[in-house]
């Protein structure tokens, strides 16, 4: 039980930290804006994703109701799958979103284990 809780918090912390950094970068880094425009996404989509990533990171870490946490996992799952697909389609590096998708899956797995224990 303790082992599962430690793994859950470490992996969840990594996902949340990545999403916080990414969300902040979407508001501050001009390079991120240029990359979004280069692959054909509108700038307002970057702002929407930035807000969603920051709110999602908070929802992963905060003691929120289970259904909110489930939706957060689903939203991040869709985001990472979409990111992998977009990066492959635009021939840009796709390893980072795959890694975060795997970390998210591990976080969800251990979330379920810790929650049912």
C-alpha cells in the first residue's frame, strides 16, 4: 500500500510538473507560439491548451472529487494522444508526448490501486 502511494505521487507529480511547465510556456515562450503557427494551429488554441494544462495539473494534485479526477485523466489522455498524432503528422519530435502518456497511464493505474485500497 505504501509503495503504491509513493509510486502514485511520484509519477503524478512528474505529470503535473510537466503540465505546469508546458502551460506556463504556452503563455510566455514566443517559440511555442511560432511552433503552433508553423504546424497550422491557431494561437487561441494554444491559450486554451495552456489554461487546460494548468487546471488539469491542479486537479491531479488537489483533493478533488473522483469524477473530476477521472475527467482530468481523460482530458490529458486525449491531449497526449492528439499531441503524438500531431507531431507524427508534422514530422516533429513525438517522444515527449509518448513519455507523458505512459506516465499518465502509470499515474492512473496507481490512482486506482491507491483509491481501492
